[in-house]
C-alpha cells in the first residue's frame, strides 16, 4: 500500500462494528492535488481544477492501488467492477445519457496518469462507447456525419493499437491510402463517406490481426481499455523512461475516465496545449499550440502542424480570453509554470489536464527567480525548483554565432543545447551507432513513444513536424536533450534515409549535422562551440546585465548565492596541480579534498619512480628519492600558493603497481629479440626479472597505497618531507598553507600508526631545521570495507577520514569499474538490477551503509573527526544529499562539478515542504 493509505480508507457502516474498506475509485469532485500518490498527477490535478470551479468534463479516477493489485495478481480487485459501475451510473445521471446508447451516446476517454509525468509512455483511448449502432446516434445528435465517423475510426485505430496489440502502421497505411484515393493530404479533407469506408477497413484489420471483432459492447470497451492502461505501466518504453528519469517502478498508474468533449466538430472546435510561461526560456507571454477541428492526440503527436496559441485570439476571442484567465488562476494557485491541455467544443472551453510543466534548465532558473520577485515563492522554495543536473546542462558549450557554416533550415527551438552528430533516421540505427561510439542526431518527421530509446541514444532530435508541445519537444525537455521541432522547410524521407533542404541540398544518413536548440537553426556539418555564459560567470569573466544570457547568469547567481548561504556541507576540489586548483577556486572550491600525487609522476618522472620501485640496493633507492624530493616540493609550493588560506589534502602515492612498471609483454619481447641477436642487455634482463617478481594478477588489490609505502622504505617519508618543507617555505613567504596528509588504502589501524609515527618524526625534523611552526593534519582514506568496519579503531590514529567511494564501491561489490561498465552494466540497467550505476550515484544500501556506520563509529572515538568524501560521488546531486544526511563536513569533486555540488549542498540543507518537482 502507498504511504497515502490513510487518505483513501473509507469507513462503512454495513455492520454494527466499524470496518475499513479500500476505496478504488474517486469522482473528480472528491480528490485534490495532494493525492498524487493515489490518483496520479492527472487525476489529482483534474480534481483540483474541479475544486477551483474550472470547466472540467465530469469523470472519475481509478487509483494506483487498483493498478498495483492488478499487476501483482493479474486480476483486478474484486471490488473494482462494482465501484466503477456505481461511478459510471452517477456520471450517466449527471450527463443525462448512457454510455454508448444508440440515440445519444455518452462517450468517455480512458487515460493513464502516473504520479510523475510520463508523456506518451502509457496508453490512452478516446471515444469509448462508439459502435456500429451508436455512431449513427452521434451523427444525428451532433448534426455532423463526418465528425461521427471520424470519431469512430479514431476509436478503432487507438483501441486496436493500444488494447488489442495491432500494429499501428497498418491503420496509418490504410489512412494514407484513403487520402491518396481522395487526392488530399490532410485527414480533415476526408468526407463522411470516406471515413465510413475507412471504419470498415479498420475493423477488418482488427479482425485479421487480433483474431476477434472490434467489441461493440461499450462496457467491454471500457473494461478492456482500463486493463490495457494498467498493463501499459510495464511496457518496455515505460520502463525505459522511468529508468531514464529515475522514477520508481512500484508506483503504478491511475486511470482517468472522463466524459468526452470534442474538438473535431468543425472550425468552431479545436484542441490545444498551453504553457503559462515559455518552457524553453521561462519568459512570460502566450505560449502553446492550437489545432482547429482536431482531438488532443493530434497536437502532441505532431502529425499536423499547429498554429501558435496567440492565433486563437482571432479564431475564438471568447475562448481565448477565458483561457488566459484560467491560466493566470492556475499559475497563481500552483505557484509555478503550468502545462495545460484544453479542448473547445463549438465555442465551449473545457480543461482536460494541468500539471507543473517540464522546462529547460535555463527556464527553470529564470522562472524560479521570477516567482520570487512576484512574491509567489520564497528563496528556499526557489532553490528546490532547480537542481544540479539542470545547472550542469547550462555549463555545456554552445555554438559559436560568428562561425561560417551552412544553414539548412530553421524550426522551433524546443529544448536548448548545441548538438552535433551523424544524421540517422530511425531509433534502431541511433542505438546501434551510438553503442559504437558515434554521436548521432535522430531525424524524424515526428517522434512517438516507440522512439524513446533512440532519443536517449542521440545527441539531439530534429523533426519536421510538431511544435513545442509535441511528443519530441516534451520528452526532450524532460531529458535535457537538445531538440528542434517543426522544421517544415526540411523534407524528411525516412524510407530513403535522407533529408532535403531548400535549394536541393540533400543530407544522407551518416552526414554530419548540427542543431541549435536555443535558436531552432539546423546546420550542415560541425559547428564550432564556445564556452557557456554560465561557465564564464563562474570563472569571473561575465556579470549580470540586460541581455538574455546575462539574465540567465543573474538568475543562476541569485540562486547560487542563496545555496551558499544555507548549505552546511563545504565543497572542495579534486585537483593535482596549480592550474586545476586555481580553476577550482574560481568555481567556488573551499579547498582541495584530494590531490593525487601519483598524477605528479607521469611523463619524465615516471622513470624515476620505476627506478625507485625496482631498486635492489638502498643506495639506488636513496638516489631516486633525492631526485624526486625537490620536484615534489615544487609541486606542493605551487599548490599551496594557489589554495592559500584553504585546506589542501594531499594523498600519498597510491598507484596500482603496474602503472609504474614497464609493460611485461613489451619487455619480454624486447629481451627475446635481443637474445635472438645474441646482444642481450643485462639491464633489460634484470628489469624483466624484477617485473616478474612484482607482477600481479589483480593490481587494484595488490601492492599499492599504504602497503607500497611500508614495503619501499623512504617513499612516504620523502613525500611528507616535501609537503612539510613546501608548507614552511610558503609560510615564510607570509602565506597561509593548510596542508593535510592522507594515507591511502588503510585496512587496519596498525598500518596507519606506523606511517603516522614516521611522518610525525619527519615533520618535527622540518620544524627544527626551518624554525617554522607547522600544524599538518594526518588522516586516511576509508576505501576498504574493513576500514569502514573498524573506523572506531582507525579514528584513534586519524584526525580526518576521507571516504574514497570509487574504490569502496569496487571492493564492496567485488568488481572493477574499468572492466564491468563496458561488459555487463548495460544489461544490469536494462533488467532493473541497477536503477543507476553505483559508480554514478552512491549505493545507499551497501556502500552508503558502510559510510554511515563509519561516520558514527569514527566520531564516537574522536568527536572532532573531520569527515569528507573524495570519490566522484562528491559531485553527484543525489549522492550529495546522502552525504549531507549522514553528517559529512565536505564533499570533493572535479573542478567543473563544484557548482553542481554547491547547489545540491544548499538544496540538501534547505528542503522545502511540498516540493515535488522533477
């Protein structure tokens, strides 16, 4: 049962003793927007609009609990049929007509509606109740034969595809042939007689493909449609979308039964989708699409090009004015951008849906600050309205407006970004090429839910039909994927796999194209990119001003400033040199949480480390250490200068051994060739013997970290001396170095105690020789399960812990990141074993539990123990919230992820009640 169980338990009085009965059906007049867990987003918001007195067609909602019961058992709850019958009777009385009656039929829609918006992923069936008998009654009642037969053919088409599993292309092909026979190009040019023939053809398709006749009983239609909506929760496309959007799989969907209102009754009717603000930019104005003489699916499917919503003012001034008033009411009530679906039936406006609308990253930041300025929300709520993933999108590069490239055409800027890739014309190719490492742009006339996996694989989406409310636009915005829609001047031929632009320019599959989701422009070839204005802002090269980019920067600045004020977690950087440290500092880093010293030994220094590791004699080892000491000291002087006044955590050498040894195969070949020429090199032979001696089957679990420091005398003490001398030099130069020394891969406190004792002795020697008072903290990485489990002991010898969650994840799960991500992670994600890679977001149940327990145990031993994390989880939005909850002091991540971590640390500290934005 859901956590809202207490909200849907009804008390009956059929017996003298009170009993509880689960209620599976709610009338629109009974619910409200707070019941999304139970009624789904669509049902809850239909109820809310009904409560507000807005014109909503009467109807009722079957709860998500009914769906979950059906999915668990394969059967509807026993009480459901009776509850549906009771609500259907009440609806029929309210409407003054019965479902599917012959003379004046009540028709209903059966629509899905999960807690979180999943546009186009689940099933909808319109015009339930039409049959061979009732279609004539509808024609007579409406006075429009064409409308009645058009509605009937739509029902058979939708029902056949979604409920009976008939290939939808068969209906589309029959429809195209009917238009060809009539020599017309759009559906609305088909007359009643044409549509009547099409109905006959559609029924034959159903009979042939489904093995049964199209059902004539209206209640059977409704019951089968309800079951189909339940089952659509577990379709492949729905599961894929939930994985992509990280929506839980156990929520189930509600089903909304709504009395039909018709937008296909002629030119004084129509259907549309509206936004209270532009979902692409966040700007206020009149945004949306309208389509005369159409039903709702025509708009979102993008199969007919719409007119801008503003045109409705000339088409139907009364409905337009009423809609504008309702939009203002809804935005004020929801205190957010609202996405609205509506139908006009012969001049009467009806509201079919509202929800908090999906928006682009830039729009999210702009809208949040606009609503603060309007007094609708406070800064804390504004911070909850944006997230780190959106901020990361804003930091992506954009196209260089001054570059000389050939423009192919222009469409509607549906979802911003700069996407470059090879043109592909179907989802299968997009997936195949993407898995081979190619970047692709998926080009379609219009997308549909079956294209979802191809949309995910592509860098961007381009369609020749549809607008900002089409399937492609809505889904792309939700995923943060670049999208250009409705590029009408581009002719897309999916069968021949080509696109033809004005002037006869042809783009074949495999040709490179670039699409700009901010302007709607489409280019031939690769367009150069320039840094994002948000990155320029973080680096101090841009300030808030008047133009559009500066307006966005101003919004980001305001929200980031608030996040920094309220966050408890400090944010440090993973940086190994002064250049990265300075960049990190510009991005807001409050120190370095991880300086990986092994990265300082690449290039020409690698040979020195190799000599050190392979040295047979003490003298040879000491010579190598003497060479390395001044180089290391210079590294640290530069680092402490760049981060002056901020903590710098230096991890002592921690490479897997094989990274600093010659390749055993290459060396063996070299020795063998030399022997064959009888001019063998004694040094190579000695080197090969040493490499064989040190060769490891699994270097990640071998002689590395603290083990290497204990086995090779002088290695760690050389590094400690370099750190201490660099700190003393910086302090003598009136600087403020704050060095922290971190011992890696500790598994037992005894290892740490030995290294600590040696380090303290070296530090004391440097203090004595320089006369500079140094306070260098000594701590360790917690990256092995044993270290986490014995954190109370290890804390006795450590002043700080830094959780190395990359290695901790590998050792807890027992797999190597370098190997498994390419081998079986894709299958694990597809099968739902992983909701997300445990290397991307921390595994709270396993790795996270070790972190949480280690935090508690470590602080019980040493209450002032400083705690941080330095794996890449430190920059992952969801993981940052976890680290805040378990009480870490800081997170550390790569420089470009620092703004994301700062934002999420602020959001973690400033939870706003009732925020359910995705």
